[in-house]
């Protein structure tokens, strides 16, 4: 067993982990990244389409190109990278246990950054009735088959769910010569980004069927057909609309869930709305010295947002670890004597990250959130009781797009932490 000691240990070497590690290193910490795959880059390595980096790098990159820019920086920065190394345990005292071909590593960390990403929801999550044949797979797995392993999932494809991965795979499989029969979406609106509906479905004449779902999986040992049906406004199946579609592959693009097993092992409390850790404005969890960012914290739309968030987590983790090392603060962390104010979703908002703010604050605080349903004309209102802290201009909102508002320190510092909580609402403007 090998024992190691770092100021900051980053778990996961995707875009979140790499950006966090770079900022932690820049802040003066000793840093290790632990990644279970044989290369850094995370999910970006299989996303060979373009559309990454538009806001962060102001250029349109493919996933591997975006990843490469960070992989090169990590190599140049002198960050220790452990590849093919799987973290299997994490304690609240920030001891990390990991396994690789050489055996077990035990790392003691001044601070931890959780950056393990997320995984796809499978058939079991939505309980589709029917047989259990081969040919039913998640869209991300199909992406890996086609883009990395050069394998073809099937010939006649039905896609359930209009999330971005499903939309991107509809185009990808069409380009590879497969026939995508349609994308079926339970909700009355598409879940993916508008640009993906346009570029991946409309441009290839792939039909999108809203308010429609798969009600039966038919065939064994291989998929032969699926039954689809329309749903009413309560999402109940309308029997007379049932229809059988011959196909050999069903791709599921029905949502992502943060990889939260290690978060739970470390004792951090989870947000029931995001399934990721509850964090404050520094992206600190409620376990001292444990920070979270990227898709393990909440599922992001764009990698650019992941990078910005991770940079913040990496800096905060390094500051925490270095302050602890200098014995400048107690084990309970640098913010213990300040007040906290809860912040959470109000009207039409699904969740906020963070869920608590420390006051007084010296700098503007970025609040991320998503709306629960599409709104054509609405405005963001952030308020504590009757005090308006932020009011945006009317605009359209979609659940697929992650939104951000900046809160001014002057407004929040006037609040009394024990009495007030802040809500983020998106109100329709008639
Ligand atoms: C199909 C698809 C299309 C996308 N298209 C776009 C797009 O066009 N534009 C855009 O901006 N964004 C896009 N995204 C989103 C973007 O890729 C993600 O938001 C981003 O990659 C998330 O980064 P992450 O580091 O949080 O997670 P990941 O990239 O998933 O990285 C997490 C890493 O942690 C590692 N890990 C997990 N558990 C452990 C463990 N126990 N031990 C060691 N390592 C571990 C994993 O192996 C992985 O490498 C797309 C995503 C997908 C899936």
C-alpha cells in the first residue's frame, strides 16, 4: 500500500477535475488528479461533434479538442496525475483510497474536489414494460460504441428522450448510415438545446414526437419493435394512440444523475433536487474541506460552465488547504464565524446552486439555476422577504438551458442570516 500526501486531491479527470486542479496548483497547492480511465478528458473524449468552448475559448471546438487544451496545461503545470486509478473510498477526514494495477493508494488530502461527473439514467429508472432484449441502450453508450469502439449499435433506431445526447446521436447515427425513425419525448417540449434540435433533427428530417412515450419493448433475445403512445396533459397514456414501430435499437436519452456514491461515503449532504452535494457560494459541501463541481454537483448544459465552476472550486479548495496547513483557521473551516443565508428555488425554478450564502461577502456571487418549464416572456426575480436583490429583463427561458445571475455583495450583506432566506423566481410577464 502506497501512502501519499497532497494539499488538494481532485477525484475525476474530466473538464471539471482538470480546471479545478489547474486553479488549485496556480494558488500554490500540491495537487493530484485521480482518474479511472486511461486518459484525462472525461466524457469529452467521446463527444467528437463541435460546439464546445464557444463562451470560454470564443471558438468552436470538438470535445477532444477542448479536453486537449486542458490536458496540455495539466502536463505543463506539474500536477500529479494517476490514470487507470479508481477511487473506492473517501472519508469525512479526507482520506482517499484508490486502486490501480500496482495495488492500493491511500492519499491524505488537505482538501478534496469532487469532480466525478454523472451517469445516464437507464430503462429501470422509468420502468418501461416489456421484454428485456439486447438492443436497448443509453445514448451515451451508443456514442462510445460509434465514436471510440467503431461498433454499430443497429440499423433501425428509435430514440426515447429529447436530451442533448439523444439529439446528437440521432445525427451521428444518420451520418453513419443508420435509419433514425424518430425521437419520442414524453413532455410537450423538447429537453435539448434549441441549436441541437435544429442542427441534429430538422437538418436531417428526423421527426420529433412530443407528448409521446415508449409503452412497451417487444422481442427477445433481440429487440424487434417498440410500442409508442401519446400522453395527455397529466402524462397518462392515451390508449387509442398506441402504435408499434419495427426497430432493432432503442436509445434512451432520459436524463443524467450525478455520480454521488463517493460524495455519500464522505458524508456530504445531498440536494434532493439535483442529487449532487449541497454547497455554499465557494462550492464547499457541508463536510469541511470537501468541494464539488461539474456534473457531479449538478448536470450542466455546456462544458464552458463546468470549467468556470470548477476553477472556482479549485481555488477555494487550495485556499482552504493552505490556510489549514498554516494553522490560520480551525478545522471547521474559514467561514465558521460568518452568518449563512439559505438560497433556493421560488416560482418556476427547479433548483439553485449554491443553496446557502455566507455573509458578509466581499465579491459578487454567481447563482446558477434552471426553470422547470418553458416560459416565453419572464423575468428573474431574486428576493429576500420583500427586498428585491436582483431583477432581470424579460426574456424566454427553457429547462434545457442553465441560467446564471450575479448577486451584488451590497444587497446580500444587508441581510440578517438568522431571519432571511433568498428565493430565485422566474415570473411570467404578461
Ligand atoms: C453526448 C454529450 C454531448 C455533449 N455536448 C456538449 C456540447 O456540444 N457542448 C458543450 O459545451 N457541452 C456538451 N456536453 C456536456 C459536457 O461534456 C459535460 O458537461 C462535461 O464533460 C462534464 O464534465 P465533468 O468533468 O463534470 O464530468 P465528466 O466529463 O464525466 O468527467 C468525470 C470524470 O471522473 C472520472 N471518475 C468518476 N468516478 C471516478 C472514480 N471513482 N475514480 C476515479 N475517477 C472517476 C470519470 O472517469 C470521468 O473521466 C455534452 C455531454 C455529452 C455526454
